[in-house]
C-alpha cells in the first residue's frame, strides 16, 4: 500500500469516526433533553402538591348547604397556611384505606369559632364538605327557636337567612335543648351549614376531629362578578 492510499484510508477512518461521534453526541443530547423535561415536570408536580397541601387550594362548592354565604358552583380560595390537615393517601384507595392513612396537621394556628372550613366526615373518605365551625372543644351547644346557643350565649349569626333557620332540628334531626345541650368532645369541632334546614353536618355526623379539617375558606374568586370575602 503506497503512502497516498494509506493517507486516503486514514482520512476515511477519521471521517467515519467523526460521524459516529456526532451520532453519539446527538443521542446523548436527546437523552439529556428528555431527562431534563422529566425532571422539570417532576419538580412542577411536587411544587404543586406542596402548594396545594400547605399553602392554598381552589375548591368548588357543590350544593346548597351553605346558602347564602356560598352558592352552588362558587370556587373558593381555601387557605392551608393558617391551619390544615394533609392526608397521606392516594386517589385510587378505598375510603377505608384513606381514612386509616397517616395525617399531618400543620399551620400557624387553630380553627376558631365561626370560621368557614373545608372538612371531611367519618366513612366518607376524602370527600370534601364546606361548613362553619360553631363549636370548639368543650363547648355546650343547642338551638332554640332557630337560634344557636353556645355555652348559654345566644348568637344572632347575621349571615344566616331567616328562612334557613331551624327550629328544633334539620331533616328530622332533633338538636338538643337548653336542659340537654350537646357538649363538644375534647379535640373535636362542631360544624354546621348556614342553610340550617338543608345541611348534612355535625347534627347528623357528630363533632369532627381536628385532622378532619383540611383548610380555611377565605374568599370566593369565581365567578369573577361575585368575588367576595367570607364572613
């Protein structure tokens, strides 16, 4: 083999090696780009979950139990910053499995009387309900002539439409009396809907534990023309 042929062969080998190196770089570049996209999406999902669990969550009202404070179809801003409860469960689990999952109660404070909250009930899994806290741990509660009494004090609750006031019960549920008030157990909260004649609440479910409260309703932001704070 003369020098010219050897040189041509060497050039061809270099050209082939260069093409192979280029293809390898392209493969690595595509693989790296896919990995970066996957990591970006993963970070976004984790960030969204953290925001939803510990900062805020939009929740849609379904039903009339909080009329006229909230109406069917309203979308609420639910704060998790002041207090919340995170259920460490998955959507595909049974209600029983969800309720037996680990829970993390967090936030800067504790629920207060008359806060409007998103909560859950026993045997209903992670189904959300929106209600108003009317009784704190240790409170005694009853209704008389449509008005709420807590620890013997009558509350006018001006946010309640008089047509929705219940006189003795709701949907057939009797609700104690001055002589036999309901005493909220320690570590529990008593919740009721503002539409007292049409609300599935603690009168039927009993008081709920702190870890059943998943957020504090602050305001309605949709529809835009009904934007308002929650009393």
